[in-house]
C-alpha cells in the first residue's frame, strides 16, 4: 500500500467515535487525522472518542503532542478522548522520553475505554441536575 | 561534514537520506527491523525507533533534511547498533541548552534531544554554527 495515500477511518457508534489507527503515521497524516476527528466531533456531536493505538509500535514526541492536543481541543468541545491499548513498550518509552501527555486518559482496551466514557457521561448528567 | 573518531570497526548496514516526512517513517521502520534482526527485545526496539524518529524530525525541521548511516559493530565488547544522523543545517548555538529538558526554539516540547539520550546507551553530538549537526547514538544488544 502506498504510504502517502493511507487514510484512517473514523467510525461512529451511538454517542461515540472510534478511531482505529492501523498505520505508522507520518506527520501530515497525524495532523490530518487530528482535524478530521475534531470536525467529526462537531458534526456528530459525539460525547466521546476512543482512539485505538494498539497496533502502533511507537509514539514519538510528534504523535504524543498530536494526541494530547486533540484531547484538550475535544475537552473544549465537551467531548472526552480516551487512548486505548497502548503497548507496554510504547508506554515505557514515552515515560523515558519525558513526554507527559496532560489531559490524556488511557485505557487497557476498547471495552475498558468505553466503560470509562460511560462513567464519565453519567457523572456529568447527575452534575447538571 | 562532522565526523566522530571511530573507536571500532563497523559494518555498514545502510545509508539513507531524510528529505521528506515519509522518509522519517520509512527509515525508522528499517532501523526497527535491524534492531529486531540483532535480537533486541521489544522495549529496546521501541526505544531505538523512537530515538531515531526524534533525530530525523530534528533534521527535517531545523536543517531541511540530512543523512543517516546505520552500522553494526563491537563497541566496548557490546554488540552495538549505531545510527549516525548528519545534516548541513544551521547548527546549534548552545548545545547545553538544546540538551536540557523542555528547551525548544520552535513549537516543540523540547524533549527530543534529552529524551533521545535517555533512550540509548551512547549519545554523542557535535554541532558547528552554519555548518551542521551530527548526532551518533548506539544501542547495545
Ligand atoms: N539538527 C538540528 N539542527 C539545528 N538545530 C537543532 C537540531 N536538532 C535540534 N536543534 C535545536 O535544538 C532544540 C532542541 O531540540 P529537541 O529535539 O530537544 O526539541 P524540539 O525539537 O524543539 O522539540 P520536540 O523534539 O520535543 O518536538 C531545537 O528546538 C532546535 O533549536
Ligand atoms: Mg525535536
């Protein structure tokens, strides 16, 4: 497959967007994905976003920054982002690199991530009474 | 171009150019494969791949690209994967500052160089203003 032409799908299920990142992203693709997700949040009024990075073999400072930037932008739009399935080796490397991803929540897998979002939605609903 | 004094005999595994952001992805994948072939574990594979990705992006962002040399050799009785990144960009004015956590001259977070150093077993950097920058890193198997 041509590296230049890969596109990452965004899937909507109920109130959530699911983004399975299946390729080693180059910078333009990462930036494109970021704005694509934000547009999709605005369009669908999704309450939460699950970004599955379980096949990503590395996250460098660029992708890390993209993920945390997206989480804070989504927060402004009242949407939560959960990063799902980060490989242990990737997590270790991120810590050693010194990259803290402020505002980024992580979950072990899709199911746990979904539970996290549901819990958050519920607590938000009770808050507003 | 700057050169490090060679302290060892190395086999040249490959030589690549980093001209575009696609090259960053392609060449970091090549290096992961070499790390794998040498028998490095998954965490070390991830460390070296992430480290070179930071160095490639620095070359691409600040020097308009550069060259990469991949070697394998015995260093201090270690089986080493050696990656040298050379560019002919503007050079780094203050190396000490550039190597400190959180320093960036641009929009970065300033963890590329100091973070890379933490991910590898050897980290050497030379830079001359208006001539360029060379970074050599090594990872032991
Ligand atoms: N190859 C290079 N040529 C010229 N200047 C460089 C080069 N590499 C790094 N620098 C300088 O050193 C600074 C620190 O680099 P470092 O990679 O640590 O952080 P960054 O690139 O600014 O941010 P990050 O890597 O976290 O995105 C850069 O901001 C830049 O000014
Ligand atoms: Mg950098």
